[in-house]
C-alpha cells in the first residue's frame, strides 16, 4: 500500500517496529517504533514520558515527509 500511495505522488512514512519488513515491502521513508502492541508508547512509563516519546516519534515522521530522498531511508529517532 505504501508504494502505491507514493506512486501517485504523495509522500508517506511507514512507522513500524520491524524495519527489515518495511524495507522488504518497499517503504521509502521508515520511522522505527517501540513494539508491536504499543508502537508509539510504553505503558510501563508515566503518561508524561509516553507523551514525550509519542511527540518525538511523530515529529520525526513529519520531518521525514518533508525530506527529499532518492532511496529507502530509515530515519533515526
């Protein structure tokens, strides 16, 4: 699905916790997440820490959308 959306000209970020799978399916902009059940959070932490973690990951994803790339790129978080 990611490749099809980009094929029509819309940049997209694939946020996932298993980066090799994203690479295999052809995602171009990849932002790693935390885990399968909690991709953007960790219920073992405080609500404040979860908010910071989510804010940071989403910020990286938005910046990835604005980044011009030529090949598959995994963005550091």
